C-alpha cells in the first residue's frame, strides 16, 4: 500500500487491565483494532510500553500496514499512571511514533464520552473520578487510588460495606440483612479482617453488586452507602464547575446505578456516552492533526 503517516490516525487507550490500539484513516473510519496486556505507565513503565507496542504491531498486521507507513501519523495515547509530563515524555520517547501526544487516561475517557462537547463525566467503576470539559479546558477531581480516594467506586463501596458490617457487629451501627449476610459469608469479624489483609480494589469491588442489589431491595444500610456515594458525586460535580442541566455522562459499571440518587437538576442533562476512551484517543489524534 502506497501510504504515508498523514493518511492515518492512531488512538491508544491503556489501563490496569489491558490496552487497546485503533488505526483509522484520516478521512474515514477505523480500519484495525488490537488489544494487549496492562498499560499503567507508573506501576510498570516497561510493561506498559511493551504491551502498547504489541497491540500496535497486531493492529498494523490487521490493517496490512508497516510501521514505516504510520510512524509519522497523528497519534494520541491516554494511559493510566501518566501522573506528570515527565512520565508522558518517557512513554512517547519509548514508542516508535514521532507525532504522538500522551496524557492520562481520564482525558481520553472524557473526550470519548462527550465527543468533544462541553459537559461532565462521572466515571464510576472499580475506581472513580469526575471531570468537566469546557472548550479546551478540562478540570477533574478524584481518581487518586482506592487507598485514599475513589469515593463512590466499586472498591470504595465494597470496603465501606464491610466497615459498616463490623460496626453493626460491635453495636455501633444498625444491623441490616446485607450486613448480616456479609458477616456470615465472610466467616464473621475475623474473616472480614483476614479478607481485608489480602484484598485489593478488584476484590472489594466484587462486593459492590451485592450492595446495589440490597439497595434496590430497600436495605437501609445499602441505601445509606449508595446515598453517600451519590453525595460525593454531587459535590465533585460542583467542584469541577458543572452546571445543572448541562450534559452529564455516568459511565463505568456503577455510574448509571447512581442516577436515581442524584439531584434532579443534575440528571436533567443526563446523556448516553458518545463513545469509548479509545474513541476519545482517536478524537484527540484528529485534533492533533488539525492543529
């Protein structure tokens, strides 16, 4: 194929569970996608780069292209763990793409969900963050990790449920069906303590669906936990300058579950996401091409 970098766009999305690469024609749609392993630039920079390169190579094979044909293509990578410009530069220098910009993955998530529109995103999955976009400016809060942040997330919800179960066992909180079941299933208070000693965010988040289901059944403790999470989302939206009635996307496994617990003025602007984080990476690559 007789083609040059200006004929294509490359989008890269990476996080703790895997990375994805898409190659699109500059004037058209996606022609190839590929996936590979985790790509967190802070926790393991070497593995991050290796996995992105692997996905890129697979996408090139699928598209019938060579690296030389796309090396100068406008490209954008949104990766977990890009906590500073230095980390982004290290990633960019390690990848064989000469026209690549690198940001944290929240930029691509916002761009993908809103499709370039002004509005806000509450991304509530195993972790969480809230961000608002207005013009070329994005302001985000949260997302500092489950140990200190990530309120309303699955990891937070599961941990908070176990904390409340222990409080109920000690007579410091009202007992409920959910809390009693958690105590029983975990082998009592000592079982919960043992679980906490080995659990990470994914293990805590695995408990979140039980909390959501219990809240739908009007379990008082579960409802209180969901309302606490919704209150954090509300305050976070205020902190990022979101205006009532403006477009708001709730994404992630838990995001849509909070809609019923948010103030009506916020949910008046509720919209479905336009696309994914990978779509957002392609959009930012297209904007790079235009600039």
